[in-house]
């Protein structure tokens, strides 16, 4: 059994559903300590959020510093009876390792660790340093994880030049896609205050549902933008519409809608809030409504293609035979925090089964990903 396969299985067997660690970080810490890394376990707290365990490790001195980032926490399994195997058994079948976290992202974490250990054995002393930044709070609220661990590292004087985040970025085949940025995310709740009444006497009531439909139509009447060089167009999606009313003969007193906007680098949360507010204000016959924006730390960012991205793309093509697309699609990730400390890109396993029943990863892909990371290390510290 290969090192990367063994480590992936050991990590999957730790039932580290957010916010539990279940021994995953201890396992990684022991492996890195044995290899000569200086390691730190850091627990962060915040009122209203669970305490979160994190791991920082570093070997070598000075610059350049290449950091591998990732997370060991996983989402819940749902009904375990619907899985082919126990979600935390890490069974091997059909050339796959099965289990929660196999692709998101314990397999990616294992591949980066094994690639670094192989590099150290083969290379010996090298100029620069390698760091690992592993959190247990990526699948949770992301309050006591990467964002605080980066601040903690900066206060210690730690500096990073480049970062590889091993999230599952590939849609169909290993080598399809490198993420060089992410869209931002902004959520809001729109509530219209009407007047409850009998549906047979509508003149005595004020139906908030009719008003909120007009307001939502105004928000979606025209596109926010048409996209940029590296980003798709920003999109506003209405995700819920509620009145709390279960009777068919009552006009409700209130109606509320929630919506989320995934936005590109033409916008900031501040400019987007202003645009949404402006659009609502253009509606004739203004109803009585309130608009509440949720706080967000997810802003759009881009790692512009340069030497680091090109080097990584060459390594991917050399190991897989595929020329990866440079993309900014998908949801948010911890790269939104890392971008303030280092040039960051994301590349990991195939994401088809992430968060799904029967999450699994091909053993061959684990080996190839380890090879890609290894080739990057060799080129980076050449």
C-alpha cells in the first residue's frame, strides 16, 4: 500500500465532522514532526461559535516559502444506511477509496504531505522553507480557522511567498482545472410589511406577496454585469420566499425573500449593497419594506496568471497529459483569506462526489496528485 493511500485512509477513519477533530490533526502533526517539521497546535475561540483546533507546521528557513493549505473537517454523512460502506471505514473497492472526506479534502491533504516528505528524502537540504496550514473550520462557519491562523502566523513573523490549496477543483478528470480566483458572496433578506386580511375583502388588506414579487423582479430586471476577462457574469439567485402563512383564505401580514449574489471582481460588498439598494428604490409605488444584508468575508479575488501559475500548469500537464483550464468558477474557499498573505492557487482531486453519499476517490488519482505536487516542489526549489 502506497504512503498516500495509507495516509488518506487513516485520515478518513477520523470522523472529523465540523467542529470535531477526532484525531485527524494529531495524526498529521505526528507525521510532520517525525520528518523534522516544527509544529504548532492552535485553538481559537469566539463567542457563539465552537472552539476550533488548527495546525501550523514549517521546515526550512527564509524565502522562498511554499505553503500547502487545507482542512481536515468534513460535512455530515447524512443517513449512513444509504452509503455502500461505513462512511468512516475508508474501504477500497473498484479502484476507489470510499469515505467522507476522500476528495474534500483529506485525499488532497495526504497527497501534499506525502509529496513533501518524498521531496525532503530525495532532495535533502534546500534553500527556503515549506509550510503547512491545516484548519478544522473550513466546512463550518470559518471563524476560528484559517483566517485566525494566518493572523497568528503573521504575528509570529511568518511570511509566505506562494500557496497551494488542495481543494477538489477538477470537474471530470484530474488535470482539468486550476482555480486562480474565486467570486465573492453576498446574501440578503428582503421583508415586505403589509396588512393581514381576508382574501374575500382585499381592499381591507395590503398583500405583501404582490409587492415582494415586484421588488424581486426589479432586482433581476437587468444583469449586474456581463463578466470580465477571468470571471463569469455576477448572478443574483433568489433562494427562498416565505410568508409563514398556511391558510389559503388569509392575506399574510409579511413576506420575506432571501437571495444570494455571487459576484466578480467588478464589485465589492459595499458597491453591491449600494447597487441593490438603488435598484429597489427605482420601483414606483414603494411598499413598506426592510432590507438586511448579512455580513460577509467572501470577496472576489484573482491570482493573475504569472510564473507560479505557469509552473504549476506545466507540472499538471506533465503528470496527466491534460492542459488545465484556469478558472474562477464555483463557490468560496479559504483561498479568500490566504490571498492577503501569499499568491495562491487551488488544485486538488475530482469533485464529483464531494459532500455526496458514497464520496470516493480513485487510488490512481491520489498517486497522480502526489506526483503533481512533487514535480512542483522540485521546480519551485530548483
